[in-house]
C-alpha cells in the first residue's frame, strides 16, 4: 500500500527544542489537530519548497557545534565540530502527519497470520523517529539507507490510521555522511506498507562477479543467500501451506530495451530451483543458490551501468526436483550488476 505520492501535513521547526514532539500535546498523538499545518508532497526536500536553506559542501562539515561545557577552552573559538555532538540551536526539524485506511480485503489476510511492515526507502534526512496511532514505532539514522518496521500490532483495521514522522536535519550520524553532495532534508523517497505472508523471504544477499574482467566474451558467477522465516505463532485461520515443504525459484533476467507495451519478453539468463523442508513456527533457515559460469554477461561499470533483474519466488509444496509446481507465497525482485573489484 503506497503512502507516499500524496501531500502530508507538515510543520517546520528551525530549532531542535521547538519541535512539536516536545509540545504539551505532542504532534504524534492520534487526536492531534493538524488542520493549520502546511501540506507538503512526499517524497520531497523541504528546502526546495521554501523551508530552510540547501547547503553544498565538500570537505568541511555543514554545521558547527557550540561547546556546552563552561570549562571548554580548546579548540577556540567555542564553535567546532566534535563527534558525536550536534548543533542544539540551529538544527531544523520537519514534522509530518499522514492519515490512511487499510484495504478491506486485508482483513481476512490478517486472520490468516499475514503481517505488515512499514518501509521507508530512505531514513528521512539524518535522523528519523516514527509513530503510528500515537505509539512509538522506531528510530533510524543514515540519510540514504532504507528503514523498515513491523507495525501489524499497531494498525487499525476498521478506522483511519495516523502516521507521524519526525525528521531531524543533523544527528551524530551526520559525521559519517561528510561527502561531496547537496545537503537537503525531508522524506526524500517512497513510503509504503508491505503485506507479508506467514512464511516469507526475510532477507537475501546477492553476489555477482566476473571471472576474467576485460575479455570480450566475459563469464560471470552468481550466488544468492536467502533467509526464509515462519512466524512464531499460528492462528485458527492458518492454512496448510504454512507447514508445507518449500521451494525457492531464482531467476536471473536480461531486461529488454523496449516499451512496456511491447510484445518482446525479458530473457531468462539462468534459473535455479532449490528445495527446503517445512519450517517450524518461529524457525529461520538459510538457502543458498549458485549459478556458476554465467556465459556472455554484460559487465557493470560507471560508464555503462548495465543491470540484470533477480527475481526470487517462494512457493509451498512443489513438483519434482528442478520443476516449479508449488503454490506461490511471495515474490521479490532486485537489480544486480556483474563486476569485479581488485586492488
């Protein structure tokens, strides 16, 4: 369920101590009235919409820390960068509120043990705190890294839900983001809810490498480690698929350079099927898929960043070895590139 791509209620605080989460009635309370707040599109940078100033720096840090100790004598003057301290006075905060309702069709899936993850494709600016329906969800740092929280137990199924997000421009994480780039703030990437089945792909890590870089007809090696998991508690509405043996289908696809309405299909470069035993409640297992000697791969480089699509499909049950025949549980896709880095 996509939550971004719309306008959210927004309040800008130039100073950290003025942020609405410190008000007598904090902004993340479900009954808080945000009718007087501005409306900002999400995703966006608030500096480009009239709030604060965009900064561009290379080597120096984009802020100074005012020394808070009376005995502070070095360095001088009393404005300097000192990890892990951050500015107390000039540290803008953006506060967001968004109201949404769940699809009616999700009700039966909740009864069957499906869970919901709240996904931020980027963690706000430097630091981000999240609340749902007045309850604390979590905290995340790192401007460009995703953040994900399980919120099944906090969602309202028959009423409107209120998501509140506080984005702080500078945090102790800012000290590891000293890069040559524009420093701008806000919820800068998509926000959405992921409906996850009881048996799922919890995580995966793909490795793509070149065997002999530089040769005209390059061969690659590819492997992916996939962690599968099953929820800890079963319900009365649980289906037999939860206790069935599993099969994982991994496909490496070459995407066609064609319009979406074209009749040309993507090319399956390789396909592997791996079997796994049924999972007990709360169990996690790792499954490894290897694709040795992938012929005639197009390498990734900064001049020509060619990417392949990795499609992972988890199924319950299955047919004979090497065949696909199980009931679909979950599918995940990601883009991967073949390269080899050496010193």
